[in-house]
C-alpha cells in the first residue's frame, strides 16, 4: 500500500506551521517602504501599492505604527 497521501498531508502541515507565527501586511501607499524588524533584524520590502508580506509576529510593533501599511 502506498503512503503517498500521508507524505502530502505532513508537507502541508509543515507549510502551515511556517506561516503560523506570521502576520500579513499590505502596502496601501503609492511609494515603497522598507522596514527592518526590531526583534528579528529581518528586512521587509514593500515595492509597490498592494504588495503583501508575511511579517514575524515579534516584529509587528513597528508595523502597527506605520500609516502606509495595513494588517490583513
């Protein structure tokens, strides 16, 4: 009996866990925005209006203060 289905299920679960601790933010301004995460040090780049990035929850403090980004 093939266990291919089980492998697919576990892979999907792994993908879900990657985004589990992230929050989506969308650029609502017409100009690009670059933010360095205050905790992780990761650089988040929003190039054009409508761009969406997954942001680590630990870095969201600075994102909530930015008027050019919207949490979705």
